């Protein structure tokens, strides 16, 4: 992989990470749980910061 291509992918990763962080923060402000998958389990992060595997919807 060339240096230029590596730098491009790194910049795209940074942009994507910022977008995800912004979306997560917006969800918290609106009271919407963030949803993740870890070890083939669905995990809900509630607006109060607690996590659960029980679907809050």
C-alpha cells in the first residue's frame, strides 16, 4: 500500500469515527439508546449510560 493511499484511508477512518461519535451523542441527547454488537450479542447503551441486553423498545 502506498503512503498516499494509507493517508487517504486514515482520513476516511477519522471522518467515519467523528460521524459515529456525533450520532451517538445526538441519540443520548434525544433519549435514544445506542445499539452495539459484541461477541454475537446485541447490547443497548441507555441514555443514562447503563448497558443491557434487553431490548428497551
